[in-house]
C-alpha cells in the first residue's frame, strides 16, 4: 500500500553509474549528502561539480509530503496545472488542524466539525489526483512518513520545515513552500542552492539518562539557531551506528532548529531493523544490495576536515542530558547546571505540565523509555506533581503502545492522551487559564519553544528535552530536579531515586494497527468531484491569473513604497490568518499590512489616489483593481526574506499589483513572484528608490520588448508634471518570460499540457 517499491528500485538501479560519474566530476570521495544530491539531478547525470553554497541546481525529488495547513494552497494551485495525476508519489497528512483539550476522542470530534470542510477538500483532491491521504487522527506527518515512505538514499520535499525528520532513514528530505511542491507534483524540476556540508562525528555510546535528543540539543547549543543555514548536517562515526532509526529521526528533525537545509545519516543495521519492523522487508533487501552507496565514502569519514565545510565531534559516552530553553531551542543547559541557571535567571521552577509527543519524539521507543520512568513513579509511591499530556506519533504507534500497556502506565498517572497529531506543538492546545498570561513553566519533548508557541501565553517558559527527562521532571514538578543525582520524597515519606530509563527500540511483538487512517487515491480520479462550498470562508477554488496583453503597463499607481525590512511576514502575516490559507481572497486582507509606508512611517496606511484619503493597503489595492488601474509596489533591500510562503506573491497578484520594484530580493520570493506572473524588478541604481514620490503615476516604456538580460525602463510621472525615468534590472530567462506572458507558471504548464 504505502510504499513504492518500483520507484525505489529505479532510484537504486541508477546509483552505481551516477555516483561514479559524480566522483569523477568532483574528483574526490563523496559524502552521503553529495551521493544523494548527485543521484537526484534533474538532467540525470553528474557532468560537472557544483559549488557548495553557490550553484543553483535543478533536482528531481522522489516524493512529496504535505500537511493539512500548507496542503490547501499547494493543492489549489496544483489543480490549476491541468494534470490528471501527480507526477511523483505524494501524500497529504491531516495533523495540524487538530485540537488538544479533553483527550483524543472528544478533541477529534471537535476538530472534525471545526475543520471538516478543509479535511473533505483535501480528501477529495487527494483521491482525484492520485495522492495518498492520511485522515485526521492517523498521525503526525513526519512520523507517518518515517514509518511508511522514507527510504535510504532517497530525496523528498515536504511542505513543512520538519520534513527533515526523514533523514533518520538516510534520506535527504527538505522542507519547502507550497509552490515548490506544486512544481514537483506537476512534473517540473525543483531548484535548490547546492548546500554546504557540516559533518558531525559521533563517538562512544549513549548510556543512563542520555538519549538521541541530547545530541541535537547539544548541537543546537553549538551551532545556534542560524549556524546550520544553507547546509546539510551529516552524522557519522561509531556513535551514529549505535542510535536507533527513530533516534536518528529525532536528531534530524531538530536540524530545522539550527536552520539546516536538512540532516542525514548513512544506512546501517538500525535502519534495516526499522524497515523490517515497519513491514518493509522488500526495501531493506533492496537497500542491502546498494549498501555501499547509501553512506559516505570511508575516506571522507576518515579525514572529515578535508571534505566537510565544518566538523563537530560529540562523545555520546560523556554527553549529559540537556534541557534547552526557555523561548529558544538553542539555549542549551546540561541537566547538572539547570537548577543554578533557573535560579540565576528567575525562571519559574514549578513545572505545570509535561508534554510528550510532536514529530520530534513520538516513536514507540520514545513512549517506551518515558513510560519506564512513569512506571517507577507508580511503583515507588511517588505522586506526580505536574500534569501530563501525550501525543502518540501515529495510530500504529498508539495502537502498539496501548497493546503493550505503555499508555496505561501514563493513564495511571492521570495523563491525558491526546490525538495522534501535532496538538500543543502547533498551538492547538486549549490550555485552561492560558489567557491569564501568568508566568509559568512547562517541559516538553517538542522541537520549538518560541514564545506563545504551545498555548498562546507569552509568559509560558517552555523547555525542550527528551521524553524520559520530561517524565522525570514532570513527576518531580521541579525544573531544578536532576534525576541523575537527586531523590524524591514518596507518599510514605521515604527518599526514592528514579532508575535510568530503559525501553525497546522496536516493539518486541512487532507493530500492530487496526486502521492506520490511510486512504488510497482512486484508480481513476476523473469521476471524483472536488468539494468546495461557494460560500466557504476557508476555501476558494483559484481562478487562473490573466495572461499579459503584450502591451506596456501605463498609468499605474504606487500602492506602497515599503520602508526598510519587508519580510514575507510583513507581506502576508501568519497568526490568525493561517485560517484563511486556502482562501486567496480572504487571506488577501492581510496583504502588506505589516509593511512600513516610507511616506508616513506607518503600517497599513497608504494614500488612495482616487479619494486622496489614507486607508489600509488591501482596501486601497482593491479600489484600484475595481477601476482597472494597475498598481506597483516599491521596496527596499532583501524584500520578501523569511519563509517560502507563496501567499506573499499570490496576494498582491490577486489584488491587481503588476510589478514589485525593489533594491534587492530574497531569492525564493523573487522566484515566487515570477511563478505567479508578476514583474520582479530591481533598481539598476539603488538611489533611484529616493526619487519615487507618493503621488506618482507609473508608465512602463519598453515592457513590450521584454527579453532576458535586457533592463526595463519605467517612467515615474510626478504630481508637478516632472518625470524620472528609472532603469530596472530583472533576472527572467526565456522560460520565465513565458510564465509572465501566460499569466503564471501554472498557466504555462496547462498550455503545454493542452498542446
Ligand atoms: Fe507538527 Fe509540531 Fe512537528 S506542528 S509537524 S509536531 S513541529
């Protein structure tokens, strides 16, 4: 059902030749990351070496995964491409839009009713276009991917930053925006800047209270939240082989917290055991045939300094359990220093909640190790001081953990078992009293602990640690408790000590599940109708954007001259707007509302040239659009930095903006603008930014001769009748000019499809 053996066989079949070619091209032994990258080139063969951190390269990923929040716009766009079916195996996972409040049964019911139309939409599109659909309650995207789809040596993209979790099974798996997913599903190449490489050599062996989570908590402390940017982190060494596959997944998962493109491990016995245990003997057999290609060359690992851009070494034997936070995942504190740090910094030491779960730590092994601590609490007569919440990673994990009595152990501590979903990790936690914004502390096994992330309370101090440490600290109710050295007083008044955790890497009796929540697509999707209510507030089918009429744009109005930093959050804010991710017209009400107007230094207050009055950016844009007046946006440096969110390009396009002229672009946003049929232009002379006045009317002088490497000229007619002609550069190639002419990249694909 869930895996695609033929696709995997095809990937492995071509490996030998491709890796040989790549070795010749780069003229040195290869890391695992390079092997995977060079065997997934769009044009099939490595004929030249790429420069790390510089070359832009087209890749052909093997599969795509999407979660329910980001899948909405991705699929709405995919529907525009005119394809019958996705070009590569793809899946949708309903895990983000699920509440955590009362417990799995009630919460799932509430969520199905609150977001039912979104789930139904995702289900019908998936069924129609050949996409595997994982229903609400089936599990968290990255745990389900690890259990069913990840395979050593593969490349995948996913519309979620923790897609990187699949590195635990030796993949190069990368989080992207919806537009990138659409490209790959529509059969186009996917572009990535060839990453730099950070090698992490693991020696020794985990013992006692230390777990795989502590490796990444330590790495986060070393690299900080930006230290991995633009790089793949590759783990190797004897310590790496001693870790379970799901433990490796945990480490790769939080690579996102240091900004890494992704993280990965070489194929080993632990991965083979995991593949076999999750009913993928075929894949393990195939992987064994190409084992040498599924890890880095021995010469690389013998002298890593020669082949990686940076090398870190960690000895697992001496590694201490870590607790990172509050408010940032890179504030790493070894457990022995936590008490002193808490006192020094005034962090509340009373722990209110211990939460176990999230895509980072919700495997069978995680639950098993944490439950070994919980069990001791019961056996040793300890009363738990904090509340407990558990989100199993998948129905398969939940069912097996229930069968093996692990969940009962938590229930004996009055834990709430939430749905197999993201829950508190994505702020879907309806925590009682959070609105009072009281200063408090929680510990969790998640990846992110930014302010407000779990419960919306800016004063919740959230600390990230391993599931077993969450269990110990929550039982003690004290952030300063160090289970390695400290004792607790039990109900009889005795001093008791918790023994180190133990757990099963994999269930002894094998995994089991009754209904894993998977729904296969229709064999013939033609008959399937996609369900969207015309009056829906959350979903709206997209209309193709208009093609260019071939003429110069004339008499355009300046919508806003943005001052200073203008990120994708300024252009399309998140927070409450997430609700409208699948409704372009509704979400366009947040278009550029965070951008600072250069003329009055205020946000969301621009001059409407039709009335002379100041008003919100979206309303002003709509007023111009209603009168058929084109508009343009002017911006500063690195315009559109931040996320790869395609809404930041679609919204202005929807509201009638024709061009964005800036000092410089963040590259992904520039590409997104091009894909949506906009003109993304940069000042040839940055100082011309100052020439643009509030009441200008703008005429393009030579757009009708739009061609690669030929600057465009825009005439700004000022209120006093004077004019400035401004030269604007662009980076459109022939194919991208084709997108512009057709109105969008998707329109172009559709045209080609129809030919
Ligand atoms: Fe979900 Fe949190 Fe992971 S939102 S995908 S569990 S980071």
